């Protein structure tokens, strides 16, 4: 065990070596990117195509590849353009696999064959210039290497240098090719409203597996993330894993394809369904970034790399996002019935338990009594707030909290002044019905006037009020995605321009109001991706706030996204979603696995509830840096198990926080032994209960507890001898911290 732990420590060190180097060897025409613990290699082959050669564990510096050679295939049915693993294949020359780029030219030609022309290496960035063999259409492939994690960010810029417009029918950011193998398991996330982020696992088989959203935004049916494990085992923390995430909040598509020669390719970018981007002479289209990474440390290692990458290189406060404040949100307590007195009373109660931010949710604006009216009219409702927002904001701030506000900028209710004035501002096809979802329509943000309106009202709101935080909601998906104001062959640009304008509004707001933080919410977790995370500090993973359902949603969530952004509220019991009853302690511990929020109706709390909450909020603050920025180990998965345990270890290994849950125990079996991971084996750690086991059911349990567990021991002890928790019963939970002593 000592040897294993030492090997794990060395490999962890290797992973954390910050190093990136991009080389081109002119004699063999080979590109090699070494970053973190990863090497990525491709070359220009005999056909002048870019051909992938290697992606995996970092190779020795002296290891040499010979020139790339295209695959001739094994039959006339498999042409070389198909069987050669191209870095970025145009649809042409007999490509049967998923193309990265498909273009239709005005003369009817749809053949596109991209050849290498030149390249530029600038620090951690590589740009490769490709051109069609005949037409003046170019593609700049971009590679950005992250030295710390080895994650590569890939994207493409397609440019029309011809004298005619052309139509892009399909455009990916990148194709990733895995080493040849037939024992791959695909991990991906599926979901729906109130049931987001369910981890799915299946063998990669011949043919095409599609993960996508056709909804105009990210969606929760699939997350734009994948991981592929070789020789899948139940060990979270060892084994080869290739993973990726697409940074795009519009319709997207990732395909996982095992082709004729059993090579596995992953292609991702704009969704090609209903896609058509007209590129006039001199214009260009830039794809989203598709991030990809590799680890030898299992699916757990893959998510730890992604978490570090998101914190250091994606989130708006990169490279050191400040830990999320503990917030209170009014939604589950008051629904739309917000008013000055009620919100002030809640704010006082929230402050008394140590909450740092008070967020007023839906209902404060326009004629908003319920979800039938008001969206689009962003003025303060005079009946509810006769003196405007100022008295409430002042009150919140005088209580030592900052103030946050809910908005849903991209939507409009037909029953609103905005819609009565601008019925043409929504997505629609002329003369066709406009399908409502939650009684609302989608504003066409691709329009410049709509973009300006949205920016202006938000800018005004933030300029006139001391608002520290916006909860930016988006409560339906698209229907009838027409844009009648532009020419028919330009209307489908809405799939790109809507999202680009959303990003530009967020970017400009942040630049003008740098202290304002933003949460991306979409009726729960329907707009979570690395694109929106560039502009938003946190996300709302699900409207489902049942603490047990949340364990599974949160487990799935963290495969792709860092716990820092995972807002989790403690709400009322029985929970509205499923009538499940749980203790306040259990609800807190479930939420403390992410960014803690309180969403309960505090008016109904007892003095004991306030005391419990105050104690646990304080405990959370002692561990939140570790939970939000640390390395996450899933000791026991909540999927298909009676128990669930996560451990977070701070980056400097000075603290670990462990959250353990038992949803039902049967036949008196003891709770599984917990063998911690990621600690410094030689350091001493002191044990501290965040929340102790609710009760010791029998004297013998107490004996085991007392004799089995020291107050202080080495990291080796906690990892090898482990911790015994005596959880029994239904919906029980406990949590503890280990704090390094003497350093
Ligand atoms: C959906 C969100 O997910 C909820 O938290 C809440 O903000 C409502 N919208 C308000 O309408």
C-alpha cells in the first residue's frame, strides 16, 4: 500500500507539472504538443492532409514519429479520406465519416478537400492554415495548450476568399482521434428538467453515437461533455481516459464514431441540424472551442483536471476565482409574491445564520403576478416596491450582505408592454403560430436592436442600484426559429448570432460593472457549458432541490463542472419535488458539497433550525475553499448504491472535507469503510466533525466509534486504515474535516 501511495503521489506530481511545448519537425512534418502529462502528435501526410498520430500519456522527449501516411483502407468501399484519421476533414473525396466541415458552393460544388499550407507557433498557441485544393476557402485550425492540465482548446476559423458567397452546412471545432482500441466505454450525461446530469455509461460500438441539443441553447437532455475510458473498471482514479467539453451555449453536437478500421473519433461543434451559415466574400465564421484532455488517473482524474482548468482558465475570475459566498434566495419561500416588507424580513433572518448574499428572485418587475405577464418590462413593480429597490438593497447591505436580483433578459410574455410594442422582436416564422412555453416567447437576440435593448436595461439596472449579483434565467427552448427581418438564406445564422450576442452582452456588462457576479440558470441546469462559464461565476444545476435527488444530480454535474459553480440550496422538507422528508442536517450536508445556498422559507423555522443552520454555515465557511477549489474524489457513487461519499482535498493537501450519506440501510450491514485519497501520507491530520452521526444506535456502535478512530493520525492512516462511520437508517448523513497539523 505504501508503494501504491508513493506511486500515486509521484503521478500526481507529474500531472501537476506546468509545462507546455509545441514543436514542428520539418524533416518529418510532425507537430508535437507536450502539455501537462500529455503528448498530442499529428503530421502532414503524403496527401498533404493533417493526420492524427498520437494522443495520450506524455512521451519521452527523444521519442520520434516517422512521417504520417494516409490509410489506404481495406477495400474499395473505404476510401483513404475516410480511413485516414484527419485532424479536420472537409466533406469531400469520399469521406463517409463525420465531416468537420461541409460547404455548398453557388455553382453546385459540394466537394471540399483541405490541405496543409503553413503554420505559426506562438508560445502555447499553434495555428495551422489549411486551404481547399482548388477554391480559395481557408480554415485556420487553432490549438491552445494548457501547461497545467494538458487540456487543449481547439477551434477553427473558416474564411471565404472567393468572389461568391458560400453556405456552411456543418462546422465543427475539432475532431479528436483516440488510439486504436475496441474496449472503450463512453461516459456522457443525460437529463431533463428537474433531473439533470444523469451519468450514462456504454460500450463504444461501431457506428455513430450522437450527443446534441437542437434547442437553440445548451439543453439538459445531453451535456456538451464526454469521457471515454479504456478498459473501464470501477476504480475511479486509475486508467486511461480521454475527455472533452464544448464551450458553446447554442445548439451543439458531439459525435462519437467507431469507423470501419475501429478507430474512434469524436467531432464536436455547431449542430448541423437546420444549420446554414452564409459566408459572403471576405467573411469568416469562428467555431466554438472544443476542449480535450487525457489522463492516466481514471474518470476521477479527468474531472479533477477539468475542475482545475475551469477555475484557472475558463471562469471570469480566472485564474483565482473567489470562493462563492453563501447566499439566500427567495424563490421557494415566496414564489412571485415578493414585496418590500416580506423580503426585508427574510433578509434579517438570512443574515442571522451567516448568509453573505441575499437574492430576490422572480416577481419584482412589470405586472408580474405569476408567469403569465411581465417578462420584458424591466421596471420595478410599484405596488410591491413603492419606493423602488433602494430601501430593500440598503437594508440587505446594512445587514452585512450584498444584494442579488433575478432577471430573464432573453424572454418576453405576450402580455407585456414590450411585446405589444415590438411583436416582431421574437423568434418567429411569418404567418405561423408562435408556440409559447411557460407563457413566454424567445426574443431574437441575434437582432441588433434586441441586443441593444437587453444590454441597455441591464446596464441601467446595474448603474442605478447596488446590485452585486444577477441570477440570469432562461426558462424555455426555441420554437419556430425564424428571423423574418433578414434574407431567407441568412435566417439560419440565428443559431450562431443569438449566442454570440448573448456572450457579447455578458462580456460588455462585466467590463462596465466589474464587481457584478452572474449565475447562469435555465429553469435549472439547461444552460451549463464551458461557453457560458466564461461569463458567469456560478450556475444553477437543477430546480430539483430534494437533497437526495441532488446527490445524484451533483455527482453527474461534477464529472464535467467544478463544484465551485454548483449552486445548491437548502430548502424545505418535505421537498416540493417529491414530498421526501429529510432532516435539516441532511439537507445542509448535501448542499455543502457545492456552493452553499439557502432557499427555505425561514419564516417557518424553529429556533433549533436557526441554531443548526448557523452552526453549519460556519462549518461550511471553514471548508468551502477545499470544497470549491480542491481535488474531488468520489469515494462511493450514489448511483445504484445505498451510500454516497465524496472527499475534497485542498490543493495544498492541508485539509480534506468528507460528506457521507446513507439513503437506506438494510439487514444491519455496517456503513462501508472510507479509505481517503489524495492526502499527504506523511503529514499529521486532526479529525473534526462538521456534522456528527446523528445517533449511535447501540453501545457496540459507540465502542467501535470510540476505539476505532483517533483524533489525530497520519495521512497514511486515514488513507489506509480509513474511517468507520456508523450511519444506520434512512437518509442519514455525516461529514468531517481533516486538518493538517504543524505546518
Ligand atoms: C426557474 C429557476 O430555475 C428558479 O430557480 C426560479 O428562479 C424560477 N425560474 C423563477 O421564475
